[in-house]
């Protein structure tokens, strides 16, 4: 049964995407580390970090797509899960600084010394241990999603209302993390990281490995997401998206289905955040800003929601565009982004991948119709095959 | 030096001098001149005597003493106020203020002053001005004593009280006397009536005075004092409550202003209008432009600038709303989550446009004269701008309600909302009703922007700070119901202000958000939910 679960995940396009990601995970670090800087094939370290950042965003977009594209929950608070994962990683990295901080306190991070704190708050304990921190990367966003979803889905808050309260959630968290006495560095967040598992964060090698890890985690999450949506559970999931009441009347516990998906998605967002922080070198409350979460929705919409590789493509494309525009024409970027939002909703409601897929399907349908014209007896198996799609 | 012995000496002097029938006639001149050779202790006593003369002419000399501008001439030990002039000093007679010639630098010596003396001088001056012929000065002096009572002033206050004829000043002096009595060593009965007077006075300041003496008060008075403190505290609590409610209503009316346009575009039409905040921002910028034009062309009309800005903002934002509806939103009806994306895009474009035209910094929007200032009501202060904003938001609410319920357009609008196809069959041009409904919602947001420009920074990010709050208000109040928006806005405002004193502003806001999230679980359709078929549509 498990193997069936895995095999179903390996649909053609996912295999290609995973293969590409694994290839990138090997190739980019290799080109960065093993070629001389003046070689035409050399990839500079800043580019490795930049691409690594895109991959984290891609993972975040994938996480959102799982709930939005397949379950119909438009979360405007996924940035919160991302940031929480990032903070968990940031806390580990802060503890690794040890006595190398500005104030040289072996236990307390700089900002706590600065705020005149005497001892480590209880929720910082354990974060010097990598395994614990990594567990928290999954547990904290997962727990928040569980509690939030438990209440929201049980009381059947859906559609616009759910979107707005998820936005309120991330907004409230942002306000909370801006407070100095929360113990997460307030305004400035966590930064000045020194090393991760003993390797200096700034070193080329570490950055290359972080990049590879981002690509591998993205590939892994693609497989997990693919396994989920292609399982029987996934079929029910789409049913919840398209006709929630009917699924409920058929005897399914809709709230549990939604809750499971929401929690898995939040954990993926947490992983994305945890990989993001060491590559960018800072995490601050700005990551909780509602605008960030809305931007994630756009990446997903551009790439095509309800397709698994769509959000990945959308996130990479939009962010590459952002890097280009903010560098070359900074004042045009907001026009471009705003225009993109409008254009995608008006002209590409299915996104890039969805539109391509639609074109592909209609060509196939036309071919099938042509086949059907030739011999009526052959028509029956073709339609069956189509129905199974 | 023991303060007590000094006080006793001072009191003795004061009482002696007051006992004399015409104390004001004793000449302060020799007392001032005596300062020349006095050490700090003696100077303190002399100051008491100078104050006891009740002669207002000594005020400049005392001032100069405190400032360190009082000198004496070595040749004859006469005291002068000296101002540095060239290489020497310009001498001024300490009492008359007449010029008294020049002196070389080494011909005069500064009379030393220390902080203790300065304090004595301050309280002596407070007492002296109590006797001023000018009513305003006396009132001020009485209030100064009231704020910082000291037993040294008591006799002066009483002397002044005896001579006072003006009712208001007299009342103030009574109170000043009462607070001074408490810290003096007067009899218990006198103190008891003083406590009574202070209790009737009420207010935070009285509470502070009573609390400050509660450690040193006689045992017999402890009960009276505690009763008075409790009475003032309970009264204070009432006023605090009233003040909180007022602040809450004021915040609530700001929320109402920000949300009421959204109650139409989101609540009635079902569009998740993320560009709503930008409409508010456009309204604020319209105000700015109108004020700039008025400043340049007709400065005397400035007090009318807001009245002029209102229709301008309504038309500008209404027109922008119309364009957005015709250009983008009409293709997205029935897909509310996608209107969110498209209008978010619109909001980014509007923000960047304003940023390109006006720059990213805050713009200066002036307050007309009738909006500044404040007036007291009992124990609280009400500022005019808050007052006007509350009135303004209420009148917008009423006007909108009238438009929706009484006008033909409102009727069409409600018909389209309830049953689009039926309305269309009856000959209502539904696309235009949609367009103008959106324009109306946007225009109202623009009007709100005019009001909010008075209390907030006018920058391209103005709208961003209101958008989430506005959605919270509409969702909390119940979508599609203007009354819900009103009740939602006011109750969130009051709740926020009641949480603020105990948990702080930011935490209060977080708590309100959490409470709304929990509330939505309980009532997923808000306070005033629409019932019937419209719910499922």
C-alpha cells in the first residue's frame, strides 16, 4: 500500500521536475565550487544564494498550492508559517553564535544583553541543539496550523472569511514579534549568524550545501504533495474544493481532511522558512507582513494553482523578475507586479502551467475526437481512458 | 541646618509680620541689603522676612537672586541687580528697577545662591504673587500653590485669602490653603476640614496630595483621609471610564470611516477590495492638493478647505472606482477570491503612482482653526478634531443609510444584490448599478480620507494601515449590513481602548485580533448575519 502511495506520486511531470531539481542540486554547487571564477560556466556565490532563496519561495508557493489549489482554502497567512519556521532556525543560529557576539555573552544573544535580560527565556531552551530546532521548524508552524484549523474548519469558516482571519492571524503575529519583550529580537529580528552545524554560514561551501538542501527539500516536498493529491485522499480533497457540502453528505469528515492538508502545508512552509534564513542571513517580523503572504498567492496564481509544478515555476519566475526589475528599474517594479496581478486574474485564471495543460488537453481531445470519427467501436475505450485522467 | 528649626523661625517671623496691622508697609530695602553679608542660613531667614513684607516690588530682586544676578558693592555693601556690560557691570536698583550706574568687575561681589535657597525663593515668590493686584496673576499663583503645596506658604495664603474678594480666586485659594494645611502642623480639626475641601475638589492632583501625606498624617485623621482617598478614587474611576469610552468612540468612528466604504464594496457587492485603503489614501491626497491650491490662490478660504475637499475627494475617488470596476472587476464577479488578487494589483499601482507624483514622504495637511483646541467636560478633556470626526462619521453613516433605503439608486442596488437576474428582467441595467455601487463605495472611502488626513500622516502607505482593520470591522459586524459595520466599528474601538491601559497598545491590538478570530469561529457570519438565501449566494 505504501509502495502504491509512492508510485502514484511518480507521475511523468513530477518525475521530470524532481530529476531537474536533483540535477540542479548537484550542478549549481559544482559549478560554483569547482570552476575558476573567470570561467564562463562559473556561478558566483551571490547567485547561488539568490537561486536558493527562489527555491525556498518555490517551496512556500507549493505549500500554499496544496491548500489553495487542491483544497480551496485561500490562506492569506502562509507567510506566518514560513516566518515561524525561519524564526526556529534563526534561534538555533543565534545560539550557535555563543560568545562571539558583540557583548560576548556565552548564553544570551546580543539583543537580550542589550535589553538587560538576565537569563534565557524558557522558550529559547533546547534551540542550541540542531535536532530539536529542526523538530521545532515542523512543530511550531504545524501546531499553529492545527489549532487555528481545528477551530476554523470545525465551525465551517470558509471562503472569504477564512482568508481574512488568516490575514488577521499573520498580522497579529507581526505585531507581536515587533514587540521587544516577546524575546525574539523585536524590530531587528535575528541576525549576525556565525555558523550552522559548525560550518561558517558565509562560506561558499556552506552556501552551496544550503542551496542543494533547498533543491532536495523542494523535490521531496513535491513528491509528498504529489503522493497526497494522487491518492484516494487527494480525490476527496479536490471534492472538498469543488463541492464541500456534497463531500460532507457522502459521509466524509470535511474538517479533518482540511485540517490534515492545512497542517502538512504549514509544515512545508516552515521548512521553506528554515532553509531561507541561513541563506539570507536575517529573519525579522517584516516576514509576517500580510503583503508578503498575498505575494505568495500571486506566485501560485501565476504558475497555475491546482498543478504542483505551477507554483514552483511561478515563484521562480516572479522572483527572478523582481530581482531584475528592482535592480534595473526600481520605480517600475510595483507597476509590473500590480499589472501582473491584474493580467493573471483576467487573462490567465489557470496560470501558466494550467493554460499550457489546457491547450495540451484540448489538442488531445481533438485528436481523440478525430479517432472517434474513424471508427465508432474504438471510441468507447478512449472516453474511458479520458475519464480516468 | 535643621529644617524644622528654620521653619519655626520662619513661621514666627511670618506670623509676627502678619499680626502687624499693615504688614505691607515694612520696608524690604534693608532686608535686601542685609543679604550682602549673610551666609546661606541667614539668607534663608532674610528671604522669609522679605517674603513676609508682601511687597511685590521685591519680585525682580528675588528672581535675580535665584539666577545669580544679585551683587553687592564692596564699597558700601549695598545690593544691586547687575548685568554684565562691557568689561564691568550695569547696576540696577533691586526695588525700583532704576539704573544705578556702572561698576568695575572687581568693585562688586556676587551673592552666592544654592539650590535650597532657590527653592525657598520659588515658594516665597508663589506667596508674593498671591497678593498681586492683578486677578489673573493671583489665580495663577493660587494654582501654583495648589500644585506644589508647602507649609511655608500657609500664612501667606491665609493672608491673601482674607483680602480676596473675587469668588473664583477665593475658591482656588481655599483649596490651596487646604492642601497647605495638610502638610503643616495645624490642629486636627483644621486638617479634617482641609481633607473635606480637597475631597470635594477631586481630581488626580488632589489624590496625589492626599496620598503623599498619608504616611505622615495624625492617627486620628487616618480614617478621614482614607475615606477621602476612596471617594476621589471612585469618582476618578468613573471619569477614567468615561474618558476610555470617549477615546473608544473616537477610535471606533475612525474605524467606521475607514470601513464604511468597504461595507459597500465588500459587504454589499462581495468584492474583496484590497484597493480600498488606496481610495482612502487618494481622498487624503485630494485634501492635500485642495489645500495647496487654496494656500496659493485664496489663503483666506483655508478654514473652508475641508468642505471644499469633500466633494473633490468624492468625485476623484469615485471616478477612479468607476474606472477600476469597468476595467477589471466586472470580469471577476462571482469569483471573490480573484477580485482580491486583482484589486491588490490595483492597489500596488495606485500606491506607486502617488509615490511617483508626490514622493514617498509625508505630506503636510493643515488643520483648519475650528478643528484645533480642546474643551474640558468634567474630569476629561475633549479635543475638537476628535469631536468633529465622530460627528462626521456619524453623518456619513446616516447619509449612506438614507441613500440605500430611500433613493431610487439605493432601491436598484438592493434589488441587484438580492436577485440579479430578476432585477435585470425588471429593466434595471445591472452592469451600471454595479459600476456606480463600486464608485459610491470608493467615493465614500475618499471622503473618509479627507477626515483621516486630519489625524494621520498623509503618505502613500496611508491606506495600508487601515485595510486590515477595515476588513475586521466589516467581517465582525456582518457582511452586507451597514448597522453591523456601525456596531462593529464602535465596539472594536471601545474594546481596544479598554484593553490598552492594562496591556499596552500593541498587545491590546493583538488581543482584539485574536478575539475577532475566535468570534468568527462562533458566528462565522458576523454580528448581524444576513439570513435566508442571500447567504448561500
